[in-house]
C-alpha cells in the first residue's frame, strides 16, 4: 500500500479547509442531494463529499456508506487532491498503490474509484466529490464531465458560504466608515455595537492606557459589565494578554486555555476574546477588544481576524483625529488667551486688565469656579506676602488696587503662613489639596469665596526666584498631561507680565525721584565759552561722577573729553556740529561718563547755543547733565521683559510682520525670521519677501492679496508654501490687516505662523482616507452609494467593472441607468420611489441589472442606510451572479433531461420489447428470449425511476394534483390486492386480506392511495422469502382507521430507522440490483399520505419482519340494513 503524499503547501491547504467551517458539522441537504444524484447517475454503490484533514478524511455527505471518516493514510481521496484532474482507479485490486489497502481487502471492498478534486477560491484542493463501486468499471469522457460539473456545484456551495462571511464583514466595515455623528463618543459606541453584531459577541470596549491602569473610553456591554470612564488595573483586564504579544490576540475558549487562571477571567467570566493593541508611533496607548460569556463553537476565521485588524486601524485613526482636534483647539485657545492678555497689558491704561483677562480666560478654559493671580512682595522685615493682581469668583470679579498698606492687603489675600500658598512659596513646587485633606479653618477664606472642593496653587519662577502665584479652585483636568504642564504658557506669560509690571513700577518711581531732583535743582549744569573752551560746572555735575569741583578744577572742555566714553565722542561731536549749523534745534544725547571709582554713569546731556558772534559763530553754549543710569537699566529690563513676550510667541511659532507703504520696507519679528531661517539682523525688502514663497500659485496668490490689501484695504487669511533660506519647505498661515490713517492706507501688518506640523497631520489623515478608499476599491464586491434623490454619489472599481463603466462615469446619474428599461418603475426596482427603501435595508435579494452595453444580467443586491447631514444615504453591495445562475440552469436542465427526455424513448423501447416477447415478430430461441426479458425488465425499472423522480419533484415543488373523494375502505384494499396479485405470484408470495374489515369511508385520492399501497406491498413482496404470506389488515383506532401491511422478511436494521423515509434511502444497498427499486418509494409514500391528511409509521424486528401502518381520519361509518 502506498500512503498519499502531502501537498507542498499543506499548512495553507489545512487553513483553507478550516476557514470553510465544514469539518464535524451536521449533514446538509445542499450537499446530500448532490451525492444522491451522483449515485443515481453513475449507479455506484457509494457517493461521497470527502474533506481531507491533517490525519483523516471526513465525509460531509455520504450515500451508501455508514462510516463517518477514515484515516488519511489509507484514503483514496488523499491521492486525488494532489492533482487538479479527476483521479480514476478502474480496479483497485490490480493497482499496486491500493491492492493491499484495508478499504480494498475489507469493507467497503473498493474496486472502482473516481474522485473530482474540490478546489477553494485560493486554488487549494480541500477534498473530493467521489463515486465508489465494489465492481471494476471504467469512466467515460461524458461521465467524467458530468462528475466534474457536480463537483463544481459542490465547490459553488462551499464558495457561497465563504463569500457570504466576507460580504458580511465588508458590509459591517462599510457601515462603520460611513457613520456620521457630531459627537465622537456616539460614533465610538455605534462602532462597537456594529462590531459586536458582526462578531456575534456581546461585549466590546475601547480602552486607553494611563500608567498601570486602563480607562474605558467607549463600551458596548450588557448588564453594565464595564462602564465608560471606569478605571481598572491593567493586570486585571483581558487586554493584559496583549502585553505578551503586541499583535492581535484571539482565544475561542479561555476556560480551556493557558489563561484560565488569569485575574481577568476569574473576575469577568468572559469565555471568548479577541483584541488588538492601539499604537501611536510604535507605542501602545490603548486596546480595541470584543468578548463574550460563552465560548465560540468554532475558531476565529481569517475574515474575522482581518475585520478586527481593519477596525483597529479605523479606531486608531479616529482616536488620533479626536486627540489632534482637541489638542489643536486647546493650543489655539491658549494662544488666544496669551495674545489677549499681552495686548491688554501693553495697550491698556490699567496694567491689571492684562492679569484679569488672563485669569478669567484660564478659568473658563479649565472650567474652574474660582482663582487669583498675585505677586510675591516683601515687607520691611523681608517677610513674603501676596499682592493680588486679579481675583475671579464665578460671575463676580473682585478688583484690588494693591496699595502698600499692610492691613487691606492682608484682609483681601491669603496669608502665606496659614494657607496652602505658603507651602507653594516655601517649597517652590505646585501644591494640590482636595477638600478631604483641608478644612475651612485651614484655608481661612473670606465669606464671599465659593465652596472649595479642590485647590491647586502653582508658584511662578523668574531667574530662579518665586515672583508670583496662581491659584485655581474646582477646575477640570481637560488634557492627559498634568495641569502644571498644560498651563506652562500661561505661567510664562504671568512671569513676563509680573516682571514687566515690576519694572514699570521701578521706572515710575525713578521718574518721580527725577522730578523731585529737578524741583530741588538737583541737576548738574554746565556753561561753555566755545572759542576758549572754558567751562563752568555746578557741584551736582561733579557729584554725579563722585568728584568735588575742587578735584576737577580747572574745568574746561577737556575735562569733559577726559571723562567721556570713547565710543560716544564721535557721536557727540557730530550732534554738536549739526546744532552749530542749525540743522537741529538743540543738542541732546545720552552718553557715558566715567565715575571716579571707574564704572560708567549714563548721563543725559542736553544744551544749546545761547549766544552767537556778529559773524554767526557760536560764543556761549549752556545745558544740563542728568544721571539716567537707573532709567537706562530699567529700560534694559523692560526690553528684556518684552523679549520674553516675544519668546512666548516663538513657543507658539507665531511671528509678526509689517509692510510700510511709505518706505516700501518689510519689518519682521524674531519669530518670523526664525520661520524663514534667516539671521536676526536680516533686513528684508518687499521683493525679497515675495521670493520666499514657492514659485507658481503660492507666489502669485500672496502678491495679489498684498496688492489688494494695500490698494483696496482687503483683509486676508490664507495658507502658503514657502522655501526658507536653508532650502527647507514649510507651510505657513499668513494674516494681513490694512491700517488706515488720514483717509489712506499707511501700512499692512499681521501674523506669520508656522503650521507645517498641523498640515503634515492633515495630509496624513488624507492619506489614511485614501488608504481606506484603496481597500474599498480592491474588494471583489461592488459598492454603490445613492443619495436621497436617487443620484449615484460614489462607487468602487468592482462596481464599475460589473456594469462596464469607467471610474466616475456614473457620478450624478440616476440609479435607473443600471436597471433594464422595463423594470425602472416595476417591482424589481430596488429603490422604488425611495419612500419604502428603509423596509429593504439589511435584506438580500436578486434583481435584473443592465450593463453599459445594454446586456441584462442577474445581480445579488444588499442595501444598508446611514444618515448624513440629516438625510438618508443608501449603500448598495452588488454581486454579479451570472455564473451561479448558469450552474443552477445546468442542474435543472440535467434533471429535466433525465425526467422527460428519456421517458418517451423508454416507452417506445418497453413497447417494442413487449411486442417481441409477445410473439409479434415470430418465434425466437430461448437465449434470445432470456436476453429480451432482461432488457424489458430493466427498461421497466428505468421507467419506474423516472416516474418516481417526477413524482418526487412535483411533491417537493407543491405541484402534485389531488382529487379527494370519499371511498369505502374495503373496496380500496381489495383493489390493491388484485393489482399486486400478479407480482406476488411471480415472487411465490401469498397476499392475504384479513377479514372482517372496518366498514368505514375515508376521504382520499384513490389513484394516489393505490400508489402508496402498491409501494408498501411491493416492498413487502420483494423482501419476503418464497412461500411466505404478506398480510393486509385494517382496524379502527379512535377517530382513525389504521391500515396494516405485514411481512415476514428480514426486517429493518435499527440504525436505518431515522433514514427510512428519506429520498434514495435503502437499508441494504447491495440488494439494489437484486431486488430492484429506486429508494424513492417510501419517501413518496410519506409525502402522499401526509398531503391527504394521514400519517405513516412502521415497526420492525430484525429477522422477523416488518409492519407498516397508514392512519386516515374516518369520514363516516356504513350502517347495515336488514
């Protein structure tokens, strides 16, 4: 014996077989009718649909064989799947590969075998449709073609099952990607509901990772097994299984798996599970999972696994988009808050307006109820206290002047010693306290404060020192990062504003001191005789530099030159020269003079010529010296503060620009220069600025917008591509605003923002959408979207190929172009008037469709509906079923040929044989007579088979006509005995009609009752030994009469009881040729009895005989007359 070899791609073949979900399933009529047909057509002992598993062949359908499976090593079908051709063994006993095979030496004693391989859609051969006989024989070319056609029918049934599962997955994904909800949470819930419905699992969840916990983002769960917003330890959840493998995990029965002791199984009691990690830049941040309390009856298929993979990609993209939109909104709100506060601080009369605006906007952003911003001050003992710049309490905003009196300040602010602010001040770290850890006495808040549930106090640093404090109460954490990290731009802005306010106060105080000095003549003065250089100075002039007048005497112009900074001498000489020439009205300059101890003092030197000579030459010049060192330092600090403001804009990547129409110059802020990647001292002209824009439409559009803004006063806000000085490409958003003065446009100014990152994100989302479209374009089924007016909105490549149109050729056309003209308004119109379309959603139906060339073809159509912008959008999934219809037509034509076309010639053959045997052609030899008798009997047998097939088809189709009339039972039984008397005599069987018989009437079709009784009597006669008696009896049982036909034959095996009334069923198929019969008699009899309102049953004892009972309702009882 030669065991079958394994195909090269055996693993793929086994996976394909299991994907079909046929192994170890119940018998199905769609396969059984094909094996019965094969057995009848080829008149073989056995017909099978055999599936080749790893170590066995298992029979999905079997006729003539009781075994459900055999070993693969002894299988004939294992050899058959090695080739696409029909595997034929005319005589296994003479074939070296099989002559010692147990299936040849023992039951079922295989001699003839023919197997047509069953091929899946991917080309893998998973089994065979085979016919087997105990006698050697050949298989002709025509028979081989019929066997291949029947195998194609089996393949079609298998493919239909797989295609339906793929169709369901695609339909579900299409419905999910077509969902349109404003609320993203509803979108995620609906997605999980559709996923659960497709996977037939009760629970679905999308969870996000927060440290060692998972938060349920969205859930579809019966009985609130899990809830949205719920947080669970990661090691207590099913998603913990994904930690071991970052790819998809699927378990069909957890209770029988290695994870049965996992805490998640013990807690949630979910038996089946499938989950996939959600990843961001290679890092897992969440999980998409489905589970059910019941184990799966079969394994997860590749279609279901791919469905979860694709759904995971869509959920991942949706969550990224939601997160990005939320982040962009928060970033924009943050930028607006900072810009608004800076603008109010710089432009407002009251500098506290900037603080109030910043606090109010911050609380609104975080949904807080109360807060304050205060500056850290120190009293004369250097003890810290807080000076409030702004307080917000609900809708009422408290304002404080911040006057230096201690008592009002302490009444209106927290005391740094008794509140949590002290901890923030002393530690320099943010402090957060819930209400459970603090009391009203600890907080020491005034009566007008709101009820505080939780409090956050954040110290604000500048140059390593805490200079301010912001405190927020009852706020919401609206981002994944900590509040301190999220509020960092606000904290930077507060530091800048506080520092700028402090410098401004210092500047104001300096100006007050200078005013007092001026009032007390505490200003240095000088007077110079220009021709001689002699100079008169006052004592204050000398004191500014740490000298006395005596130390500087004699004082001349040289005295000033010796003390002046070398860098300032040339500038000063130029200004004096211009004044002498009358070009400027007076000499005014801030220069540096060296102090006695060596440092430089900033002096504002201001003067003018007070006396001129007769020839117009300067004689005497006088002026003043003012020490402006402190003001100068204050201005430097103020410039530093504004530089910090510029840095905050740099963090937001927002710069400013200005175009002066008078000078034709472009002015850029530092951030704008950074975006253009030019040096900080870069000076730009208009034409140079335009050249940074990418040549083509970008450069043309910015030029046109700038011209319209300068000439017509039109504002603009647009996005452009630029090429920086370092040849990097960037996306920028440019806003331009014209400024009018004296009735004309003086300048155009605006903002310049780097949006490259957000643009890249938008492009990525667009590419993701394109990828999804590519998936839809590559599916085999067509997808067509129709709007509420019946216009075609979209369709994929498969749909275009089915109907023979080019891509986008159908867009905007009415769907009726895809239907035959006669059916546009008829019953086959799948959309009708679009009024009752909702009744068809989810229903699959067959219709006729029309290709572009006019051909009409059959189409399978499924419709689903979604709503977009309040209006319905219909999605149709279409499939060309021309091939399926062709196979069905082949089957019907074959049955029609067997049933009708053979009937007429068989009648002629039977008649001719009867005439010859009757002597119409003269005498003949005994051998010739014997051969003709055999031929006559076989032609009669074929006629009986055809008649039975016709009757069975009529009964199955409900087309059998019955003529029900009342008949006397006794007459019917006597007629049945007389009709079968000849056949019983030939078989040497005695027919006995037992008396007395019940005198009753029954309502039946007499012809059909005769057919039933003949079938039962014929079986009883055929299976009874010679010289035995077949008895026909009847008796009343309640309101029914029971007819009993008994024989004394071999009986019926008990294991055959369930199949005795099935079509083509025979207890011992080896007797088929010996006894005759089609296996349809009992099946037809049961159908006829039940159609006439009766019931048929039987009893049998092996070796003793059988009893068949027919029960009919009694119509009336005869009454005897005297």
